[in-house]
């Protein structure tokens, strides 16, 4: 009996030794990874001049600033206090509407240009290597430059107002969505296009009849997601004079009108939340409808 179980016991011992060795190796790799991350964080903090002392000292000042923006509200005079706090409600809602319109127009134009460039930027659909490289590099440039930089350039060129904001968001949206759309296009296989190709369709017809119907649900989903992001972006670029609620928010911040800061921020948060909710519902309907096919 002992002679029969001897080899089995040896194999079990070897397996256990290998298992322990693997555990030690993984543990060592984990410790090494943590150590490298700590060193990188420390070096990055040093190079970035991050000061924990300034951070700790600044927390009370930050809390005091937030406290000063909060309105004085009382249960006895609630509606009167609310009316004083939201004294510019109609004007601010109008500016928020302008902000949403800036995001909508910019998203629409950005989607159109990104859609057109996504096909030459897709490796499997590009007509040539030259067109592929030009489209990819152009989209990289558009999404690399921050929207604020574009907005500042357009404000300098065209003056203050929504036009600069629309142009800035259009370029960045085109770069981002063009990249995403092209990657979706590259998931299309030749087998899914065999019927259209066999019918003698040209390249443009293959894209219009074979590719677009397959990728459209994903395109719509990414477009709605980008619209949500652009509403926030349209609020931020107003800081450099590109129109919308951001321009008003920057003014009250510079003038230290604390109550107006919190009022505008509350309205902005509500607006962005409503846009997110509506976009999310539309996006889920599109995706659910595609899955049922």
C-alpha cells in the first residue's frame, strides 16, 4: 500500500511546492507594484509641487467659502428667502437654455463631421493608406487640443458670445466621436458585407447599405453620451466669454457675489441632471430596441 501511494504523494508534494512558489511570486509582484506606485506618486507629487500642508491649511478656507455661498434660509420666511436667493431665476434659466442650445448645435455638427471622417479613419474602410493616416491624424489633433483653448482662440477671433463656444465644442466633439465611430466601423467583418459586395455595390454603397445600418445604434448611443458631456463643457467654456451660463457664473465669482454663485450652481446641477436622465432613457431605448432585433 505504501509503495503505491509513494509516487502519488510525491506528485502532490511537487504540486503543493509549485502552488506555494506561485503564491510567493504573486505576493512579491504585488509588493513590487505597490512599491513602484508609491515611488511614482512621491516623485509626481514632488515634481508637481504638491504640498500636503497647503492642502490641510486650505480645507478650512474652502469650507468657509462654501459656507458664504449658502443662502440664509428660515422656515418662517422660507419663500421670501428663496425669492431673494433666486432673484435672477428667469435670466439664469434663459442662460441655461442658451447653454443647452450651444451643446445641442455643437453636438449635431460634431456628429456630422465625425461621422463623415470615421469611414476614411477606419482601417477596413479607408480608400487608401494616405486618406487613413490623414483622417486619423486630423481627428487626433481635434481631440488633443482642449475645448477651453479652442474657445479662447475663437473668442479672440470672433469676439464674445455663443459662436465661439459652438465652434470650440464642434471641433473637440468631431475629434472624439470620429475616433469612436471609426473603431466601431473596424468591428464590421467582411462576412457581414458579402451580400452587398456580391450585388456589385460600389464602396460608397457598401458603406451606406452594409455598414451604416449595423453601426447606427452604437453611433446614436455615443452621440447621446457626448451630448451630456457637451452640456457640461458648454458651461465651462463660458468662463472665457464663450456664452451661456458659464459667462454669468464667472462674473459673479469675480465679483464675490456669493449667494448668486450657489443659486447658479444649483440650477446648473438640476439642468445637467435632467439632460442626463433624458439622454440615458433614450440611449437605453435605442440599445434595447437593437437587442430585440
